[in-house]
C-alpha cells in the first residue's frame, strides 16, 4: 500500500464552460511517492504526472494498492510511447 491524498477539484468541459462558471466537482487522487495524479471525469480515466495535489478541498489521506499504482505507471508509459509514435506520423 502507498500513501495517497484524495481531494475534490473543479473541472470544466470547455473554455466556454469555464468562462460561465459551469464546471463540476470530481474527486482526484495524488500519489506523492510516484508523482501520479488520477481521476474519473464523466466516466473517463485521466492519469498524469504532477508534483503536488491540485486542491485541498475535502482533503483526506488514504492508501492505494501498489498493484494499481504499478498499472497506472505502465499506463503512463504506454500513453507516452503511443503519443511519440503518433507524432511521427504527423511530421510528414
């Protein structure tokens, strides 16, 4: 188990939504030891690197299974590899 922080963050679907204050609040998890942040927004998994939690609203310390953390790291690695291969296709 790894220590993590769960908190709430306001997200927006577009700049238009942001400019009109039409966001919604989701829960997000930050794993400091691995600098990983993840959330589910509109049923979609979002995983990215980050140095710190993005909010302190509803902050709660939790533990996350190391198997999940390892999968998230693999996901980030595969996502980066795919991005690099796709970038190559569009360099023509």
